[in-house]
C-alpha cells in the first residue's frame, strides 16, 4: 500500500500543473470553468489520503508542494478544511521526530 501511495503521488506530481489547468482553466467560450472546484477537492482528498502513509521526508515534501499548488486555485473552505490540517500534521510529525533524534 505504501508503494502504491508513493507511486500515485509521484505520478501526480509530474502532471499536477496540467491537471489544475484542465480543472480550473477556461471553457470553449473563454469563461472560467465552474466545476473546477469540485475536481480540486477530489485531487486534494487523494493527496491528503496518500500523505498519511508516507514515511520518507522527500515524499512528504513532494506532497506538500502539490498541496501548495492546489491551494493557489482552491477555495478558502477547501484550504481551511483539507489542506492546512495536513500541512500542520506533517510539519509537527517531522518536528517531533527531529526532537527525538
């Protein structure tokens, strides 16, 4: 399971800018897409579910970079409910492991 989450995260990190552009870009008439926020919530949920099982610091940093890119286009509600808690969780876990070292 850990390997699958890491693989999913690495694959998403390569394509995240394209995914965000597809979700939040403009439609055929040049208007911003309205359904993009729902897609961002799904991608955010995918990334945050992968973060729980990651062990290596590099993988966690990659997940945080993806969350940062997602937060640039996400609503305030998505940022406050889904992104910030995981950022705090990852940073506090890293701080605890560093202090125990």
